[in-house]
C-alpha cells in the first residue's frame, strides 16, 4: 500500500531549522496557506508528518543516500564504483570535499525532517482524540530520533562505550521554525548529548506508538531502532532487550526465502518498517539507481556499484541463497535492489536476530534462545548448513552475509573498531564534513578535523 503523502501543504513547513538564507522574499506561492491554518487541525499536522516520512524516504536519506555513504566509505575492495558522479566517488576514495552536494542534501533533508517533526510536536494541543495525539507524537519522535541518530553516526567521531563522549556531534534543535526571518544558528552538541536525545525520542515513541500502524512506524519499529542504537553504543543489555521484544511481540516473521525479503511492492512479513516506493516516485530509490543494472532501472555504469570477487570470500556454503543473490550486467550486481518500484526494507526482523545473537554472546546470556540458534534460523532460511556452535567472529560474519549492501558497513566498522584499509576506524576522513554552506552561514559551527 503506497500511502505516503508527499504534498507540501505550506511553503513555510519546508524551511529548515537553520540553513543559508540569502533573501527574505515576500513572494507567496500560489498553493501556500497561512501558517496559523497549516498547524490548526489534526489533518493538517498529519500532512506535515506524512511529508516528513516522504523526506525520510528521499534519495538523500533512507532512499539510498545514507547507505551510499556507508557502503562506499567502508569499501576496501568488495565494491567497485563505476559511476560518473563525482560525489560518490569522493566517498569511495575517502577524499570528501566540503562542497559535496550529496553530503549537503543529506544534512539539509535531515534538518528539514527535524523541523517538520518539531512543528507537529509543538502543536499537539489541536488533537482532541488522545489516541490520535499519542500516535502523532510517537511518529514525530520516531522520525526525529532516527535522523539525529544517523546525523551523529555520519558527521561525528564514533561513540565510545564507557567513555565520556564529548566529541562534537551535531546541533540538536527541538523548537520549530515557522518564520524564515527567525532562523537560528546553534552550535554543535556533543555526541553524548545527541545519543541521549535520540534515546529519549525513541523510548517515547515505543511507549506511544500502536502495535499496528499500516506502513507507518509502530512501537516495534521503535523497539527495533532502539536495538540498533544501543548496539551502536555498545550497550548490549538494552540492545538485547529491545531486539527480543521486536522478535517476540511484533508478529513479524522471516520471509520464507531470502529472495522474498526484497523487491516487493508490498511490505514483506519481516519488515518492521519499510520505505514505500511506487511507479510515481521511483526516482527517489537510489538503491536501485546506483546498485541495479541498466535493464532494471540502474544507471549506465551497469551498475554504478558492482560487486568484486573479494566479496564472495565471506560465503561458506555454496547452497546459501545469499551467495547466489547476484546477477550479471556489464559487471556483477546485487539482486537486493533489482526492482525500482519495490519498497525499501529498513528495519528487518533478520537484523533483530543478529543483534540478539551478538548481545547474548557478549553477555554470556540466553535471552530468547541461544546465539547459535538465532544464527541458524537465518542460515536455514537461506539454505545454508547449520552451525554446531558460534564465536563472536562467526556471528559478525553472519551479519555481513545477511546485511551486505543495506548500509551497515561503515557503522559496523566504527562500532567494532575495525580499520578500513590503512585507515583507523576513527580516522578523520571516515567522518563527513559539515557542509560548506552551513559553515559559511552559521559561525557557531566548528568543522570536523581534516577539513
């Protein structure tokens, strides 16, 4: 069901909380309506919220942009960039310029979502139905927590478990901006502060959201995202708890085959959240644009990102469906992103099994089932032989087999403190630069080291 509504109901809604603004124009768009009307009814606030979902699904963010950053910056020979765009090539070369327009779009779109969700949260009093109010609040906090989590992972040095994470993160903005003449220029918060706010938002979302919510975020979407956040922090106790909740209580189940997890026009049984794509807006699916062969909607690089021989060393069983989930164009393509009109899986039940297995192993616990049984559930689904026992290395390799090309590579390397080629996990050029246009306008911002 493709029901995200991307129509912008008022020009002021799309203003960013802080971005460059050359002139305060007085021209009013023909379809604009007064601000006081735009925020005066539950229906209008829901439209703002729907537009935030659409922005999250955009190519700049979860429609492929964040995954492009993660997979190419982490690339150490598994992938080959064959595209003509300069910006992704900078990711692959680990030589990113401050005027990289892909980086700029990512930053701007994330803060646009922050502002939209702040508008919703600041005007919840218009709701007369308590359930509708809680749902809107939960969805807004889910989306706000989501974008701040990834802004911190991309634009800041890694979170270090057990440390005081005073390294610069990103500005946290919790107040809406409805007046383009009053744009604020905040300084960067610390990574510790950003993660604290992310967890506050997502825990509230978990409490407020319903168990079922169509294609929108549910309480189990929030649980799954919290599991991902806690794993990134190295908080394995809480990661385990939230992953276990998602597995046991969501009603989701693994797709019967690995292939049925991807390229679907409707959500699969294991989607805890998937971004909706239709034939009317398939251009926003950058997974397909960069990873697919030209015959399936990809670019002329056929594909722009091809899979190199080195990648296949991770597979330990010829019968593993994941080992064969590729096809040949001019070069080798992953089959994960073959359908330009398919939904984009974002929070999959399979990831929760892997988080539970890793967290149980690290804590020498057995919440739910044992780590080896969690891993073997995924291996059985993909046709691979079962393990008799597992080590941490075994679990992490299973994670790579299951989640390759979905945007986890850089974030896993950082949390596991794994070098990327000759670069240390916390090297300056594995962090995105604050966009030049933001640095030019907001004098309180401090640029990342190395830029």
